[in-house]
C-alpha cells in the first residue's frame, strides 16, 4: 500500500500529461527501477572480477537473480537500446546505426515504458535510456513512452569537449580524463546530476497512489573516461594487468575486426601516432586505459549506491523491482580491440540482475536497510555472497516480457516470424521461470533445451577489410552483416552479403565465418571455421 500525503502539483501534472483517456492505475503493481549502464562489460565483483571495486552493485547482486550469460543483440548504443526497449531484433527495428526512428522506418512498436504507461504506471526517464537523437525522434520517444518529459543532465554537452587537463596545463579532449569535479563546467558531472534527479523523482513518487516505472541511464564507463580523479587511486598502475589475449587472432577474418576509430580521435591517443587499422597501442597506455575504465566503473558504482540508498530512505525497497543491466560490453585489449562493435562475447555479454522484493530477498523489516551505501574507498567493506546465479543464455530482448510478468501485467505475445505489422509482441519470452530454481524438476525443465540456450547478435560492416567507417557505418554503406549464434558450446558467426535498400541478407553469399568452441577456447581466440569447413568437405568426399 502507498499511504501518506499526495503531492497535489505532481499528481495534477501527471494527470494532465496522461490525458483523460488514460487507464486507471494498477495500484497493486510493484514499482520498477530500471537501471541501464553504457558500455559496461561484466567487470564487477559479482561477476568474479577480483580487481574491480563495485560494492554497491555487488550488494544489489547479492539480493538478486544474477544472469551470468546475458547477451545484447548488437554491440552499439542506439540499436541495442531500441532493440531491448521494444523487444525486437535489429532486423525488425531496422536500426543498425544512429540515423533512423523505428516508428517511421519499421513499425509503430510499443516500448516497455509505453506498455507500463498504458497500464497505469507513471513512467519517467533520467539520463541516457533511449539513445538521444534521431533514433528516438529527438525526444526520447516522447510522448509515447513517458508520462513526463525525460530528463537529461545539463553537463552532457561537455562530455566530448576540452575539459581534460593535460600535463602541459592546457585543456584537451582526451580519452583518459580524470578530473577535479570542482573545476569542470557547472562543477558537476552528468551521472551525478542523473542520480540527484532520480532521487528527487523517487521522493515525489513515494506517496503517489500510482506505481512508477523509473528508468535511469548512466553514461559511465562510456568513453571518454571522465570521472572524479580520486577514483584513479583505487587502481595503482602497477596492479593493472593487460588483456589475457592482446594479440589479433591469426585466424580472425578481417571483416570481424573493429579498428576502434572513435578511440583514435581522442587527442591523447592521436599523440601516440598509432598505425591504422591494427595498432597496437603501447603497453603502458594500455594499462592507463584499463585503469581508467575500472575507475569509471567504481565511480558508476557510487552513483548506483546512492540511488539504491534512496529506495531504503524512502521505504520503497519492499515495493520496487530493480533491474540492472548494460546496453553491451567493451573490449579492453582483447583480440587487439579497444571498443565494442563486434560479435565477440566481450562486446555482447552484459551484466543482468533482477531484485524482486519478497522473492529474491526477504522483505525489509521496519528500520532495516536493504541497500546501505558503501564507499569503494572503504577497505573494510563487506564482501557479499553471490545472489542466485543463473547460467542460462538469455538475451536482452527478454526484458519486455520479463518485466511485464514481474509487474503482474499481461505478458505480450511472442512475435510470429514476420511481425512488422504488429504493434505489441516481443521476440523473446519471459525468463521469470529461471528465478525460482526449486521449481525446475517439478516443471520438467531441461537445462539442455536448445531453445533456452541460444543468444543471437549481429553487426554490420561496410567492407571486408577494416576502414574508417567499419565500426559505425551508415545504413546506406552497409554491405555485409555478421550474424552470430551463441550457445553453451560455441559461438558461430557468418558474415554475409547485405542489401541496405531492402534490409535483406543473402545467406548464399558468405564472405567469411567464425567458429569458437567455448569450453576449450573461452576467450574466442582460435577460429576453427575454415578447418571445420574443410573437415566437412573431406567427410563428404569420403562418404558420398
């Protein structure tokens, strides 16, 4: 129950924005706090990373179901976000770049917040949820998805400007950018502003009769690595190791390689005069990149901690489902790459966890704190036991149906093979069935079911060899699409001819292939596609 004094002005503004035809509130539904992070690979203590200090996210994980094998559908921001927020694959949204709006190009598909809004939720967006710009109609998909105008931090505009003080005392637009927050424009950073706004909205919603869906999108650890400089001290350079597989695999087809062109555009990287397209980056600078990525993660963790603390302070921990994830991963030197833009696990695998009060953790008693804030600088901070670990392969596409089920809403149907004309359906089922492990044997669940253990991703390229626009080609320039299947045993990718004018792929015209066996090659360094193909040809010759 939500009791107490209603904020009249806020209630009135919501009523006006929702309009007279809005459905009646579903007062019994839980709130939803949806936290999406930018470019975060599973570099977290809760995912077995012993170096990274992420106590607040780890605390959340200890009270959640944690999916160890969750995958994004395309390793770049706008296509991934549109994909999981609509529950449709990039081939259905027809968005592979940043330059179209799915409602205009593909179909008028519902989104997760839109569906919740239509069922009586007050839906709110803070920070980077949809990718800003054309891909969300320059409006974060308002007014369809949100009850009130989305909030963007005023300091977002400084992220790529000259705000990094170099050794020469001048300001630069660098990749590595630890800052004194008091000296940056407006004296704050985007993620700090997002946390403050999210907490304000939580305070206002505490006594509302309507449940809320609050999406909070954090920028870090997206480049540039611009974070409060004190976080760098958490990661002394002498403790920073290199990627375990920093070499470009010999058998890697050129079309599969991303040349990390946006990294090269930063002033401190330009000064290194690195050869294009393969590099490599000098070893000491590799350490600095990894150091700053991890420092950015710890800075992010503090913001997540303050946000979760607000749930406790406002007595919302018993009423709010929390989901935490990222839009895709990030390479830190693996395969000689320093970005996303590929189908490798390091680019597509993401953290995914669900906190469901009363299910993944007991309800909080009066006066008890579920999410007390923890400083990453506290060397004596608690080490958290893992929550429920789920090893199934799942896709971010599942978010729509899963959150609907957790909220007690009707789960949208699974889309038919062709769904361009259907406004409401999803291309992945709910994964709530994996939350309660004790029910598996009773339900006859089979862990080996192939339908439950497959994740798909894809990535476009303009050519078979790396070039200036290999990472982020415009739609008109896409000539090849890499379709990838990840199972418990292998990752299999085929790079096929693609026709952007009608969004079709020609699977009879294979440009290259990749096959990695996960058990023997977990880092995906040994492509056996050609060897396997030759074995098949030999077998067919011997056994006609």
